[in-house]
């Protein structure tokens, strides 16, 4: 019986350990936290968008960071295989907007419990509160792992599933990059992806906490549109965040520090003319009020003072004296509400780490290192990254599965 050590008890590590045990190996899963799946627990705001219901080709289109590396593993262990595996343990799943798959219970803990059951029934030995401090190879072949700086566990294979560098409080502190580098692997520049954005405009902090549900955004660099999306976004004390902003951040971070502007269409359901008519209707209703008191039906309260300020229309101007030209300024502002991006938040606040172990040095169908025999590299540690929508967890599960199959 071969002995396999899996380092890291996140999505990829748990999957690899289960599969390796099902293949008849003795498997030890080592996790430095006091429990498994700490990051998995906070995914999808605690609801866990566990995968996507899209077909594989579409999934790959949503993996801008080395999606082509994922062909083999995604076809070996598909999103439907993952869904079957989870539902076989009685955890019912549901599909939401954008083909996002969640547990019906809306509880990420149900997904973790499901994996814990598989680990248990396949007799995976789990070492919690145990930190792997070194991976030892001899003659480019795995020899074992060092734990807690003192003890060595000998083994035939090591699956490295230590995750990325974002949200370090969950245990993903980037240890795997150090191990892989020491073993001869190239680490492609580590950067934040799916990350909130910092904006130049001081007034954004006045909008902190304001969530806009159905808006569309156009991202422009030097006047050219480079990205468009529709959905939900959020203002924060430093700038903008929320689903469509996080997805846009991947493209934007490529362009920074070059200037990037986001134009938010606050009323995408109405064209310019329709919006003008709508404002006119409101102005007729509030005809004797001051401008600042005439927007209650049109905008969320928090947004009104900022819009009034940016509109160029005096806030105390009585509505019946607002000119057509001024109304036009207001329409333009609401259809093209601009924020200027000057940076991203740090990697610690990113959903995903971009960069990682170079995929050129890893076999895409087995996840085995092309440098060290018996070393398998999986999950976010790899230089693969996707957009939001359940794709990143599917990457972790598919790569974990392939390593488990082949180690
Ligand atoms: C807030 C947030 C929400 C997210 N929501 C979603 C979502 O809804 N859908 C989605 O698809 N993706 C989501 N993601 C991304 C997704 O969580 C990750 O891509 C995925 O968890 C990566 O899995 P992994 O197993 O590679 O790494 P991780 O889940 O990070 O697991 C790595 C594990 O290794 C352990 N470890 C590290 N170093 C050592 C060591 N030296 N010794 C022992 N153990 C070690 C860590 O403690 C950790 O438990 C989200 C991420 C964040 C931060």
C-alpha cells in the first residue's frame, strides 16, 4: 500500500485525499487549522457557490487565467460529477441566476460535512493543528514531509493543496509557494484577483454600504471600453466592490496604474429619453420643492446628496425653474456615473490569488510536477484563476480529483 500525504484541508486537499484513499492508498491529510475547510466555510457569503451549471466549454471561458490547462481535469471530473458526489450524501443542490450552484440549505457547512463524511468512510487519517514546515525530496523524488519543524513523515507521494495567499485568516498564507519554489518550481507573480477597487473620488465614502442591485457598468481606459457587465455592486469607504466589480477587477488590474474609469448606468432599464421623461414626471410632482428634495422617488436616499452635488444644479434651486439643459445634465450623470479607479485593495482582501505555480511545470491530466516525481500540485496554488460563479471551487475539486487518482 502506498502512502500519500495531502497538505492542506481545503476544497482541493479534501477531494484529493478522498480519491487517493478510494484508490487503495494509505492517506494522511494534514491541516494546520483546528478544522477542515475554513475558506470553504466563508465562500459565497457562507452559502458556498460550490460549482457552476454551465457546460465545460463555458466554464473554461470563465477561467481567464490559464483556462486551457483545465481541459483535461474538468473533463475527468466534471461539475456534474461533483454535484452527483455531493447529492449522494443527501445534500440537495439548487441552481441560481448565472448558473451558480448552491446547497439548497444555503449553508456552506453542509458541503464541508459531506466531504468530512467521505473522508471518514474512506479512512483518511486527519492531522489537525499540524503545520507542514517542509517538503523533502531526494534525487527529484518525494521523500516525505516535515511537520511542526521537528517530525518527518515518510511517504511515496505528496499532494500540495495549500491554497493561495488571500484571506490569510483562513489558513491560506502562501506556504505552498515557498515549498514549490524550493523544490525547483517557477512561481508566476502573485497578485490579487477578484478584489475590491480603490477610487479617487473622495465622495465614495459618503456612499459606504450602498448596494446597487441592477446597474450596468462600462469600464474604460483612455476612452476605450474594455469591459461591460450588469448586476450588483457596492460602495465601500475606499471605493467599490460587489459581484460585478470583483469580476471587472481582473481586467482592471492588468491596466493599473494606467487610468481606469468605471461608468455606472444607474438606470439601465431606461434610455436617455425615457429617463428624462421619468425625471420630468417627478419634477411635476415636486414642482415647488427644492432640487435636493425632488429625487426621493428616483434614487436611494444615500445617493441623493452626491448626485445633487455632481449634477451642477444648485441644490436649493426650485424644481420649476430647472432648465431643460440642467435636466439633461442630470440624465447624463445618472446614465454615466463615473468613478476613477486608482488601485486594488491588497491581496489579503482578494477572493482569489492570481499567479502561482507555473502550469508549464505541471502535467494537466495528473497534476504531477514535471520536476519532482511524486509531487502533485492542486487548487488555487496553481497559476490558474477564474471569475466569480463557482468556477474557482470547481478548479480546486477537479485538480484535487486528478491528483488523487494518480498519486
Ligand atoms: C470570501 C471568499 C469567498 C469565496 N467564494 C467562492 C464561491 O462562492 N465559489 C467559488 O468557486 N470560489 C469562491 N472563493 C474561492 C475559493 O474559496 C478558493 O478558490 C478555494 O477555496 C481554493 O481551494 P484550495 O483547496 O486550493 O485552497 P484553500 O481552500 O485555501 O485551502 C488550503 C488549506 O491549506 C491549509 N494550509 C496552508 N498551508 C499549510 C501548511 N503549511 N500546513 C498545513 N496546512 C496548510 C490552509 O489552512 C487551508 O485550509 C471564495 C474565496 C473567498 C476568500
